């Protein structure tokens, strides 16, 4: 019970801060400053803070890796081995060590950013503009479409690199447009007809690949922004001392984990579909 009290206190403090913000969640990031013509938004600031916090956390927890791991090293090794066991059947044993750093970075970065909206002060403190609206300093980065588009672009650039580097253009073209039927056991007219069918299917697959960045970014953005809006509205309807929002905090914690895992799994699946031909049935 004593171990749960700090968690409950943090949730209540966060609820108080969000309630003070008036229960409103902006659909776009606020510009806080401008450097050499580049706008600095509150979602960018949150991203930088979380990236720095992750780097410092890993360095402080792990330090110099040891044969007998410390507690901090054991935690990160558990995350590494857990993701490795999940991703290896998807991307293949030959490619897992090359792809895993990208997948782990995506998973941890997205996960912490998803959960950042549950921290006290995020979306609550800032400055008021000329119209009296509160422009808060910190905003969950994945509730900004610019961030999720950037993450999707990184994932697809990683997909393109691994496909071209470890599969090649020839295998990619055959996987998209090639005739998968056995030429020796298929009648020639049927084989040519199937070639046309596979060509059309390949064109559809090219369109599917083209919209992957859109689906990856919109799915993550919609779920996180929707969760932030839900929490803000629920908390706005309750007095600060009523812990009725606790189940919704737990729900958003689960949603944040699922969305980070889904984004990472889809990236691994896209790579594995082309590169993982180790065990053809």
C-alpha cells in the first residue's frame, strides 16, 4: 500500500494541474520562441527534454556495462531482450541485431512521449497570449501531428535503408511485382495471366507503401490527442480532490504502451515482409 501512495499522489497532482488549465486541449502546438526563423513549439521543447532525460537515464543507470549487471543495467537489458524476443521472428535472426537499435529507440521514445501527458505540469503551466488563452510550455509531443509525421518518416527511411541494404532492388521488385507461381508446374497461358495479376497487385502494394507514413502518423496522433482530450474533459468535470480520473489515467497508461508497441511492431513488419526470407514454406 505504501508503494502505491506516491503514484496516487502524482496522479492527483497532475489532475490538479490539468484542472487548473481549464480542461481544454489545443489541437495544435503553441509557438514559444523563434530561432533564426525556425519556430520553437511546446511539443518540440517536450521532445528535447524527454530525449535528454532518456540519454541521462541510460548513462546514469547503466554507466560502464559490467559482466555482472547492476540493477539499472539489468532493467535496460530486460527491455532489450524482451523486444528482441518479440521482433526476431518478424525481421529474422540474420537482421535482428542490425534493426533492433532503431526499433528500441522508436519504442522507448514514443512510449515516454505518450506517457509525458500524465506528468504533473504538462499542459498546465505557461503564459497567456493577447486573447487570454493559456499557451503552455510543455505538450505531449505525440499529440502534435508534426512529431508523429517525423517519427513515421524516420521509420520509413529506416525501412528503405534496410530493404535496399540487405534485400536489394531486385528482391524488392520481385517481391512487389514478381510472379510467385512455379513456372515449371504452371501452364504457360495461366502463368502469363498470373504475371499480369501479380503486376496489378504490386501496383496496389506500392500505393499501400506510399500511405504507410500517413497511417503510422495519424494513428499515433489521433490516439494520443484523443486521450489528452478525454483526460482534460473528465478532470474538468470533477473537483480536484475527487480521484475519479484515476481509472482514465490507468487506461491512458495502457493506451500509451499499446500505441508505442503497435508503431514499433508495424515498422518491424514492414521490414520483415521484404527482408525476412530465411524460412520459406
